[in-house]
């Protein structure tokens, strides 16, 4: 029986195998945030001579990439990102996700939106029939915390301020529990439309294109019904 850490290592390796054929001297790849993405970064470092560099979804990932000798570009300098590799906190069979457990959701959504392909790397504990057991992170402008909390209560959720945490963008995170998310894209649009919300951690309007799912039986490849 593989541990969750071993499952993460296997999916990080599978992501490397997925990315290696895409690497070329002019290629900049998108890098996510979190423990699974970290394992991918560590494996990628051995191949840094094969590609130009990376764009990153957090200061933490940028620091890790830089320490390993992978050049990190400002996204504004880059026209094309062929692939974005990142983990998730929950994913469903339609490759809709909840992300932001590490608070990096906004930059993750930005880099993912630029990338041609989002490849989500998860162990099987993240696959759920319906999103919402993992509290939904929402990045909020500080002065709007109380109002956003009241507004998400109308969707059946209870918002808790993530204590002692400030995002890379100088904002705060509300973690919303108690949601049963039957229509992820609809809820994503509704929450993102609340004044003061920077973005919510639902990735459904544009979910992953591919998921590499690490199971006890091996790494499975799932494709989005959208693609
Ligand atoms: O903000 C963090 C990100 O959305 C992560 O991708 C997510 O929390 C999954 O992280 P991990 O791979 O550590 O479970």
C-alpha cells in the first residue's frame, strides 16, 4: 500500500514524463504551488538545460525554482505557456477543481488562463464525486471580508477568515465550508461577481484539460469532457 507521499511522488514523475517531450530552448512552462507541485519542480530541475524557464503561481514556487537554477519570468514578459502543471485540493470527474488550500489560487488561475493546457496532478484522495467537502478558498480584498462572508452564506456556506495569512497579492482568504457544489461553473461565476472578491478557488469555467491521477494501481490519465 503506497502512502500519500509516495502517490504524490509517482504523479510528479508522471508529470515530468508528460512535460519532457514539450521542452525546447524557447519554452517557458507554468508551475503551480503546493506539495505535489514542489515534487514536480524538484524533478524538473534535472532537465533545466532543456528549456528557457518558468512562470510561477506563487512567491514560494518562484523561490524553489530559482534555488534550483530554473529562471523565473514575469508573466508579462511571456507570450506563450504551452503547459501549466499544478495540484488541486479536490477534483471531480469533469476535471472541475477546488484550489487554494495553500492560498495561491489567484496567481494559479492567472497562469492557468495563459497556458495552452492545464495538467492537474493529484493523488486519488483528491478525486470526489461532488466538490465542496474541502472548504472553498476565496481571496478577498480586506475591507470586503464581512460583506463577502454574508453573501456566501446565501449559497449555504459558512466563511472563516484564514488567520495569520496574507496572500502574495496582499489580500486575505475566506475558507467557506458547508457548500455542496452541484454546478461549479455557475457558482464560480456568482462568487467571482461579488464586489471585493479577487477570485474564488473554483476552477470550473476553465478547469483542467488533463488530470494525472495517482492511484494504488498506477497513474491514470483523465481528459476533460470540455476538450
Ligand atoms: O494554493 C494552493 C494550491 O491550489 C495547491 O495546488 C493545492 O492546495 C494542492 O496542494 P497539495 O499538492 O499540497 O495538496
